[in-house]
């Protein structure tokens, strides 16, 4: 489970004229359009609603996972975001939902268009206070988070779920649960294997290999079961178990022998990625985009594309209903205390609306994050 505060999330509408089976491609295309990074720089996934009209897409920058033991991902059933419970139809209610997980707080708001959340906000839980002091209690942290989330999501009241992120498998279905503050079960939700594949954060090649292995295992067991039914279940079962144990023992010995080489290769790869990342910008583009979201409301500015130029510059390709909205949007940006300057270019005014490019230069250090994690 990856913590919620690592993720950039968005609910998108699926066009009604798409053919069945094309929803995944459209969802990933939309995710790439709103992300300042290509998909191969992200760990991402999505979930479709029952009607297939909306998708909730989520992505986290791969650099977030540098200290995660990704070698264990190959042995796992799935690698998922810890806020997955909030994307289930049972999570929707009259109020918003605040989800407490092992490492984060996540909040959701819902509307009538879909059972998927309309908006999302998350923060990390604190486990260490300043200068070695004791961290605030979970209750006080949750109260602070609720206050901020209500303002950000426009929700007057939250239901509180404490998530149990350990799945219980029943056949091909994974069950997750949550409790309220009285430790009484309040939710029990299930996800099919196909739904988990869509939400799995591993790279497409890893997921494809895991699916292939799972199909091979399923076929293998079916074959063994049929053979055992034809001859002698107990005898053939013992033989098969013995052969499987011998084969697994052989494989484990091979793996153990090659472990030093694999570790060396992985170490070189981590070093290479680290050196490459030092050459790249240490931007926090999602934080930049999130900081600008309140400024695009009234006027309603539609962001179409983001690019970064250096550690403090964000270039936005956007659209407005008219030139007046563009002017008002620039005035709002000029008044933002984190912005040093705003330049508009490529303005095109048509009856259908005005398009423009805004080059926003933030004040030095406004979104720069040091290697130690301080801002």
C-alpha cells in the first residue's frame, strides 16, 4: 500500500461514444494530458465506475518510491494506493468520507454524477514532533485535517473510517474493511481481480508478467486437478506436491546463488537513476498546480497542458470563455504571494473562447524541496 499523500488524483468523464474496452486507453491518455510528466515517470492506476461513464485516475512520481523495496512487488498480489476503499461504491454517502490509514489521511467528496469521488485531498500523518517532541495525537491531527479538508472540498461533515488495508482473498475477490472510532465494523468492500489490475501501481511490464504467471498457475492447477480426478487424487497429489517442492527448492537455490549479482545490478540502477535525477529539476509541479486551482475558479479557466521550465517556472496552456476572463485570471495570479511574475502569450480570441499561454515564474524557493524533506 502506497500512502495517499503521494498521489495526484482526478475524476474524468468518459465520452459516451467510446466503444467498450477503450475506456482504459482514454483514461490513461487523459492522465498523461494533465500530468507534467510522461507516464513512464509515474506509478499510476485508475478505477471505472459501474456505468463506465467516469474514471478516477491517480498517479505518483516514481522518485517518491526510491526508498521503497520494489523487489518485493514481484512477490505481492498487487501494489495499491491505501485510499482504495474510498473509490468503492459503498464509500459514497450523504456526507464526505475521511479515511485514516497507516501513513496518511485522505478525504473524499461525492456528487450525484457517479459513485466515484468528485474531489480528493490527502495529508501525511505525523509520527515525530519537532525537536524530538512527541507527535500530536491521531485525534488532534485528524481534527486539523478535517478542518482543512472541509474548506478544500466544500464538505460540511465527514464520516470517519479507520482503514484496514490487509486484504482477505475469497477466490478471485479481495475484501477490505474499515471501522469507526468505536471499533465497530462499518464497511466491508470487495474488489475483483480485474479491478485490482487496473489499480495496480506496478509498471505495465510487471503487471503483464504477473497476469501471465497467474494464468499459468490457474491452468496448471486445473490440469493437476483433472488428472487427479481421473486416476487417484491422493497419490497424484502427493507426487505433485513432492515434485513442486523439489522444483521450488531448486529455484530458491538458483535465486540465492544469483542474489548478489541481482543486488549489484539493482544498486547500479539506483545510482544511475539518482545521478539522472540530480540533473533534472527538483520541482514540485503537482504542488504548483494545486496551489493555482483556487485561482482558476470565477473565472472558470480550463487548463489544457502543463510544462516546466527550471525549478521555479510553470507554463500553462489554457482556455477561457472570453478575453475578460483571461484578464481577470492574470490579475488573480499577479496578486498571489508566491508568484513573482506572469506573462501571457499566444492569445487567440474566437467566438468559441479565448486560448492563451501563461508563463508563471514563482518566487525563489516557493516550491523547492530539499533532499532531507524540508521546504
